[in-house]
């Protein structure tokens, strides 16, 4: 209780004073007054200046004019010892009982008189010192001392006890953290799970984490950096991996399916549900249907067929009927809606549906009979659309092909060559109506068997990619056209005109493509159909990936119901609620993919610090430039010397100075 003091009205040279220094009480003697300050000699033979506010007690007064420095020091030491002995003799419990019984408020001097029977300066000073040590019994206001009521005393003691336990626990935690940081095996107390969760929140949320102050106190006590230490400690504890994706925690992405959803996902394999559209379902198992996907694809939701018919061809775009196995408003459906889309990250997949469904029951595996939704489009020899129909179907995939295989077979396989030619003409016609194709390469990351990062820059303009892509655009456009013409509630995807005009050209530089991408308007999802500028279509939706996107599953349900003569599954207000869920989920997935790809690209560069790299200047900004490393399409910033003048389109040689993937930091300088 540091508020108790007893100071003479004025202080003069020779007065013995008490004051706090480094959390201890010292005695000193005033040598002289320096304006508003006191020049003091302390009991440790140190001279210092004090403000009167720092003085706890003053008196008695020594005749400094007749005493040597050594004599003054002996007086001070003797006074300090005497007061310490007097203080130790005071029993505050006894004083409290006396004053509490009569509910008295007294001064420090009166309390000294009550205990000692007199009030000398040393006794008053000792009483003040003893009161300053008290935590529970007394309170002070305006220089007077009052006993606390018994219940307040007990409450303060309980608080003090809890604080002692907290401090003891804090010391235990800090000692444990120090050992973990040093890589030592350390036994933890019952607080371990709580501390690990505290560290996890700090690693994920930083200073915005709940209970951040508590976590920082633990780390400060262990002399660890509260910014970097939480993540590193969790790695050492085996809670996080070295390359842990904190976005999964930060964005609260669902990582597991509930037991109820998993039970429903496994149900079809044991007892397939009744086919609601069996009477309208067309048997198309006679068609030579093929899937064309990447080598790593495991969830096949679209396939193609091509038949020669009089005066042309019939193109079949066959999509897995996921709706036959996922009933609306079931736990499985609601969890798929919450996820919104499958998320494909370099090191892991987060499927929208459990793998029992997405990679087996509803996946268009070769030689397995599947329910489908088929878009059958009759084309002229020059790919003009003559007729089309959307039907529930029964299909069997005959061929499982990869993009690379299709590219290699185009000159040998008549069916594939014709498919390529027809889809190429479809695309030419579409782009002629105003569409624009942004031909930026795709960057993705793989890992060697030793875990090393490999960056792949893949041209999306190969014939096989164009073939599949255009077929899917056709099916999606026909789905949106049908729903719009029939007045069926649906969720559409539109794209307004660019923010700035874009000049079409088939031979644009990387800089021009980057600039074009920045001019594009965002795609919007709405219940009203609107033009899609980039695709050159009057309306558009998604219907070709119901295993991977919830929007496609919703559109499937509407299409299947209506083309089969049933009422629509969804009303407009249902779709409004669904859109409010899936739109942020899809945006979240896009952010995660972008950020995670950047992390691995930086990880790839981390082993090349000190090397020289070629960079493309994208943009001049105040005080710095935006660059791109064209080999991996990574954007970064550089602040060159003020004398250096660069322009967009320039190619410069830069030195890689520093890379920190975890902090998303990369620093380069002109080589």
C-alpha cells in the first residue's frame, strides 16, 4: 500500500527523508534545496536529486553543518536499521482488530501512537513502511487510514492467493516454453492444452487473437518474440507442420465432414436411392463417351461424346448426376453448401463432397454405369448449332484420357480431331460475337518424392484444353439459356464491360495480358440473367462441375426437375439464401488458392537467395516499381535508387536478397 506518507509541511536541509528507488525504500538527508527539488545524500553514499512528490516521510532533522559526510552516512544507516526493526515489531492484524471493532479512521501518526504509545519520527516512518506492505487490512484516502471490513479482507486475500497461483503458473509455463524452444523434452502441467490453444490463436490471428495479452505475457516471461515464436513453438510441439497453411485456420475452412454427412455419402454404395427421373432418363450407354482431364484428377464430373449424324454431328456433353445422391437440406447437402466448392491446393485437396462420393459413387469412372445429365447438341459440319436438348441420362465412360494424351492423338484419332475442329469453330463464332480470351499461362506447384517444390507453368491454349473448355462453355450457356427462356429461378454469372476498353489481339505480350486482366470487371452472381462480357454470351451459369461446385449442383436440380416435367426444386428466395452462403465461400476458396500458390512460389525461391533473376517491369508506383518474375508469374515490388528510371515493359536483372514465405516477404534489388 504505497500511498501512506507522513511529510512535514516544509523540508529543509538536514531533514532525513524516505523515498522509493528501484522498488526499495531508502533513507537520505537533504543537503540543499535546488528550486523545487531536493539535493539528497542517500544511505548508500550516493547524491541525487528528488522531487518532493517522491518523499514518503520526512524527519527528524540533522545538524548537517556540524556533521561530516561519514557521520551523516552513519546516522542514515542507523536510522534505516532502527526503522526496519520498529516496522518488524508492528502487528497489523492486532491493529486492524482494534480499529475494525470501533470502525475508526486514523492518521499514520495516530496509528503509530496506538501501537507504540508515542509517535516519534522513526515510529511514524516505520508504521508507514509497515502499512505499505499491507495488501488486505487497510485502505488509505487523503492521508487517513481505515480498516477494511472483514468480507473485503477475505476477498482481497482470495484475490492475492489467485494472483500468486497465476504467477506460479506463469513461471511454470515460461520455463516449459523455454525448453520447448530449445528443442528439449519438457513435461507440461494441466495447463498445456490451454497454452497450446493460446499459441495457435496467436499464430493465426497475431495481435488480434483473443487473450493475446495473456499469451504475450507467457512469451515475454520466456523471453520469446510474440510475433514469430507462437508458430515456431507449435511446429516444435508437432501441432503444426513446417508449411502449415494458416489460412485454413484463419478462414475457419471445414476440414472434416460430420458423421451424419459421411453416413449419407456411404449410403449409395450400399443401397442406391430411387431414381426420381427414371421414367424420363435416356439410356446413352451405347455412346463412346470419354473423359479428358489432368493426370492428377480423381473426381470426374464431365465427359464428351461425338456421333456422326446426317448433315453433321451430335456432340454430347455428359455431366454426372450428383443430385441423385445428394438430397437437399440433408446434413450432406448443407455441408456441401457451406463449403461452396472443392479447394485444390498444391499440397492437399478439400473436396466439397466426401471422397466416397466425389471419387467413387458419382465420379464418371471408366466402364462404370452412372446417372447423368446430358446436353445433346446437333451441329452442322461447320459447327453451327442446329438443335439441342437437355435430358436425364444413363451413361458409361468408355475412354479415360488425359490432356497430354489427347494432344498426342489429335493427328491419329478421327473422333478427337473432329471434336477439336468443331469446338474450335464454336469458339471462333463465340468470340466473333464479342468475347475476349485472356491467354495467361497457368502456374501450379508439384513436389518431388523428396518434398522439393517444383513449379510448372502450363499453357492453357493447348488443343485439348480448348476442346474441353469450349464444350463446357457451350453446356453452361445452354443451361442458362434454357432456364432464362423458361422463366425458371436460377443463379446466373454475368460480367459487366471492362473498366477500360480492351483491344482484341491474338499476339499480346505478357505485360499487355497483365494490363488487360486488371481492366476486367468482376464476375457477378445474381438471380437475373445478364451478359457475360468475357465469354461473349447473353447469359451464363455453371452446370458442368456438380461434384466440385455447389452452384452447379443447384442448377442441375433445377434443370433435371424442369426437363422431366416436375416443378423446380428451388424458389427465388431459396436461391437468395444459397447465394448468400456460396458466394463468400467461393471467394474464400479463390483467396486461399492464390495465397497458397504464392507461399509455395516463395518457398521455391527461398533456396535461390543471392541469385540473379530476370524481372519484367509491370507498373511504376510512387517510390517503387511492381515487377513480375516471368518464369513463375510471381509479382513483387522493388525500390531502386532514385536515379534509376524504369518503364513498364522493361526487363531488368535483379538480385534475390531475402525471402520469407511465412511472412509473404520477398526483397530484390537491381543486380
